């Protein structure tokens, strides 16, 4: 009889643990309710019940419940179990990094997961000095450790540091990078343009030597790197070798062609994309409309702009900027101005600056006056030096030399830094 009672208790405990596990993935709130009910009924907890309750609380972004579970974990003596402590640490990293730092210092034992969780937390917060400090301190690094710190450096713009760590990982530490790590390095090298080309080729060589397939992520990263490095032929070769291409792969190829000045070719790629049934997204249309603007393809630009809504998307401010510049560049300044007035979103300095650029190109000061005051109210002379120079040039065209001189003195008096102004090609479509 006693044996049957024990079996009944085990089954009852197992059913609770299984129910919390199932609910944690489908209904986190239900998982927390089950955990509370288990507590009220006096059913003993094990570490798995605690783990699934913690995951549910993290998914719900409910810090007070995590604090409550933390107290419960200490009372039950589970804080010494590393997998429980790591799960709690992960919740704090996502919801309260100060609590995560305190818990990390208090943990009686740490493994690679513990260190990696904190490194990832510091990387996400942008504190790469502390992330690097922990990275160097940890007793044994694994692939996740390297990937976290390399991705962190890429995200904060320290591309040379990410490349340095990749080489150190490969040649001095003997740790084989995975595809996530290579993707992070390639992303950083792409931002460096032609300066990152040599490093990008070496990463590509590593990928080839290891026989990796060109999946969507790695393929798109390579295409992006080569295109931004100015070697469109290599980008196109990688693109053709990819077995599978998603919308981002096609978009990267389109934008890469535009960046390298192959505007007509970019539109050809877009037509092929439609033929294979890939639905474009907002970024795709930005690239396509940029190609039209750079190439002066007026009718195509109008058609593609209408296609945005046909694809179930809303035109964004960057799409309007392309269209305004394209129509204005063709000399149809009144039509361009009407587009600005009927925009569904508030025009910003990029859209208005695109219009002013077209006005300058056609030496039409009178129509530019309609937006100059609005632009000056929105612009900041410290950050928009190019925009102020553009307006000053328009004042010269309109023979308003005093106004032109006033703007130039304003820039000098403000001690403006040499910043990227509103140059249509460089600012709208970077």
C-alpha cells in the first residue's frame, strides 16, 4: 500500500512538471499559474519546475515574478545548481542588468554559459570594455564566447577589433568559427567598404576551404561585403552560387548594384526577383527607387512607386524622397512639389532637401522658396552643413546674396564640424 502511495506521488509530481513545461512554450501565463498552484498544494518542486517557471517569467518580461522566484530558489537551495542559476541570470540580463551583475558576483560557481551570458549582456548594452574584460578573464572560451564579443564589436562599429579577434580565434587560439561568427565579421567588413575587402576575401576563403554551403545568411553577407567593397562581379558570382535566396538576399544584390552604379542592372535583378515569386519589402523598394533616381528612369520609378501599395506596403519617407528627387531631376518641379504636399507621412529634411537639390540642378530659385523656410526650421546647422550650403547656393541663384552670406556666417559662427550634409546620393540611400 505504501509503495502505491509513493508511485501516486511520483506520478502527481511528474504531471505537474510536464504541465508546466508544456505551458511554458505555449502559454507562459498558464505556466506561472500552475507553478503557484503547485506551491499552494504543497507539491515539492524540482529544478525543472523552477527552470520552466523562470523561462515563462522571462518571456512575459515580468521582473517582479522573477524576483519572487529568485527568493524561492534561495529558500529551496537551488541557487547552487548551475543550470538554475544560469537561467535566472539570463532573465536578469534581459530585464534588469543591474540585478544580473549582482547575481553574477554572488554565484558560487560559474561555467561557460554563465560567462557567455554576461558577455552577451554587456555587448548588447554597448559596454564592450567590460565585455572584453570578462572575455579575457573567463577560464575557458568556446565558440559562443568568441561569437558574442565579435558580434558586439561589430554592433558598436569597432570593425577592426572584430576582425582582429576573428584572426586571433582562428590562428592563435585554434577555435573554429561557426557561421554566425563569420557572418558578424563579414557584416563589419562590409561597413568598411573597400578597406575591408582584403579581410572579407580571407573570410570567404575560410568558408570555401571548410566546404560550407552558401546558405541565405552567409551568402547575403558575402554579397553585401563585395558590393560595398566595389567588386560587384564577385557579389554577383556569390549570388548565383546560392542555392536558396530570400527577400534579403535579393535586396542586398539590388542595393549592391545601385551602390556600384549599375542602376539598370539593379532593375533587371528586381524583375527576376518578381519572376521567381519573391515578394519585395520596403528596403527592396528603397533600392529599386534609388536605381530609378540615379539612372533617371522616370516612368519605371512611377510604376515601382505604385507597386509599393500593390504589395501591401505603405510608402515610407525614403520612398517619397526617391520619387521627389527623380521627378524633380527630370525638370517636373511642380509635380515634385505636389507630391510633397500630398505625402501621407510628414516630409523630413531628406525629402525637402531632395527637392531643393533638384531646384538647384535646374536653377529654379522661385519654387525652392516654398520649402526653404520649412527646411531651415527643421535643420540643425551643426549636423546639416551640406544642407545649409545647398540653400546658400540657391540664394546665390536667386541673387539674394545677403541671405547667402548670412547662412555662411551662421555656419562659421557655430563652428560647425565638417559633417555629411544633405547629399542626395550619400544620405538618402546609405
